[in-house]
C-alpha cells in the first residue's frame, strides 16, 4: 500500500492510487494526464519519506475525469441596528481527478 500527501491549489490532499480526488480548478480537458510535483510526504510498506518542504523527485500522476461546480455557498450579511441585509452566493469550480501512480523519488 502506498499513499502520498500533495499540495494542490493551496490545500494538502492525501491520495492513493485509484482514488478519485477533488482539487481546485486546473483548466485542463477531460481525459488529459496531470502531474503533481509538490509531494510533501510519501508513505509505503518500506516507511515514510517526509519532504523539507517537498520530497525530491517524487511525483503523482493523475487523469482528469471532469470539471464541475460545487454546491452554492451563501453569504449573508446583516447589521442589527439598520435595515441592512445582503445575500450573495457563488459556486466554485473544482476538477475531479483519478490518481494513477505515485513515484516515490529518491
């Protein structure tokens, strides 16, 4: 069993081969291959490799499944003394990827 922790879009994500993972929008077409080179930690049966801050030579390859949008996030602002209410909302994009391989590096 092998796993890795990658930095993708300002977040740290624990990934394993064959897993579906949501990452921030990558602006790539469905079916393309993506390589994550900011690997912070690699774990296997042999042990752990912890990077300072990244593991040298380690990469994680993934295939883009599709690009979607999250559920709507509502932002509501209110001031109690006035009749001030403001409702805003937005839907953020994310990319769904399937992890194919983890290269542990040197």
